[in-house]
């Protein structure tokens, strides 16, 4: 069976204004709307379109997170995913741990393609996809803005600093998605009802044989400093003078 595995992450909704906890220990999430990471939603949409074009037989969506993350998995099932896998973790996992989890899921599911968002909007690491490809010892194509599956290969257009780059990789492989790849579909109420009957399996890190070993220690969170009010200048000389006054130029 041609299967695509899609990874998603539960994050604070992109439209919500982020607030740092008063003690600086993290970001406030109590009572805050949560959603699928936007890049991961694009990854899922692309997998669903591949299935609709007959390039895959099944789309499996997976997440690592707290019990409440099942809400995002149900949304993914409502979008059109066939099955969901929930790897329970009551604490956040770092990219290397996430990559090891997906490696274990790959061994179980044997997908022809793994699609992830290029990064999560909460930590912006952009590491899980490349780490997974390295651990799996398979090709990768990051920052994809176009993906075309062929017979045993994928042709991927990537967004790079110099513009666009098109590469061809052998399957199975890892692809991470950029914003311009597609626009995710709107979930309708009948699809939400149907999603409640779709399979959702729960696993633990221990069952997969993965240990969460933090490599980083976060010391403190703080919001960015408030921007100073801009100044409208009439000409270049006035601009240079203002920059010198502020110590930007000497």
C-alpha cells in the first residue's frame, strides 16, 4: 500500500496574540485557542491532494503531545486523513526526540513519503525533518513550494535564498513544506462528524522505545521590547542626522 505519513504539532493558534507568563517560565496557554501548526496543515493538505490524484492509497497523520492534542488529530481526520497516531508526552519534546519517534513510526507504517512542516511556529527550530532524514538515511527536500510524485521519485521545487531550486529525489524520502505550497481546505461540519469514527491509536514513548533526553535548558522567556515610534524625515541628510543622534552611525 502506498502510504504517506504526515507529522503535525499542537501550537497556539497563529491568530492569537502570544503572552509570556508573569514569572517568565513560558508562554501562557491556559484558555488559549490551540491549532495545528500552519506549516503542518499545509503538509497534510499536500498529502491529501496526492491521495486524491491517485498517488497514494492512505494518509496517516501523527502527533507527539499531551492528551488534548487529540483535538488537532481529529481536525486532521476531518480534513481527510485516514488514520491518526497519537504519541503521548506530557512534556514538550525536542527535535531530535521527535525525529526518533517518527523513525519508529516509519518502521511501523512503511510510508513512501513523510511530509512535515518546515518548522513549528512556537519554537521555529526547523530541525525535525532534516534530523529524521539523517536518522532514516533517506533523501530529503526542505522548504518545498511544489511537489510532484513520479514512479519511485519526487520532483520538488524548493524556496532558497537565491530564489527557487528544483531537485529530484528517490523515494521513500522526507519533504518539509513552505507556505506557498498550497492553501489548506476548510473543514466542514459533516467531515467533523465523520472524523469521530476514524481510527485514532494512542502510543507512548516507552512503547516505541524512545527516551526523551533534553539537550537544551530554557532559562527564561521574555516578550520583545516595544518598538519606538517612527520618525518621518524629509531628506537623506535629515535621515543621516537622526541615525547619528541615535548612535546607529558615527
